[in-house]
C-alpha cells in the first residue's frame, strides 16, 4: 500500500520517517519529496508497505502523531491523475484607467 504523509518537518530524513513506520511493519520504501530548485524538503512524502493491514494500522496510529515537533497528516495515497494542476493560465482581464487616445473629448 502507498501511504501519503504530509506536514513532515523539514529537518526529518527519509531514514527517520522510515523508522517511524517500521514500528508497524516492513517498509518497502520511504521518500520525502524535494524541491527541484532549492533541494529542500517540500514537507510531504510517501511510504510504501507491502502488508495492507500493517499499513492501515500505521495510518490510524500515525495520523495526528507529533513527529519532531510537527503533527503528521497520514492517509492512503490516491493514484496520480493526468489532470492539470490549478494555479496557472487562464484569461486575465485588464483593469480600467484613463487612456487619452481613446477619450471621446478629443484631447
């Protein structure tokens, strides 16, 4: 099972995160997502566990858990979709303002 973990402290390592989840069963992989530009943690990551019941127990136990001073948000990861992410593009209307050339008074 793939598990999504949010609100990971920036100082946390993948090994520390893996160790936390290993208390509930075997962890196949632990990955903290890094920013491509700054190479700093983006504060979320993924844990993969082979045993689904152990994964569900880890989700239940660790959601809301204080890890290195931050409260983790832990749930089952949703499959990645091809839908575009929000925040970009679109039509942008211009604001008003006074334009002398288009003024009907002939200035």
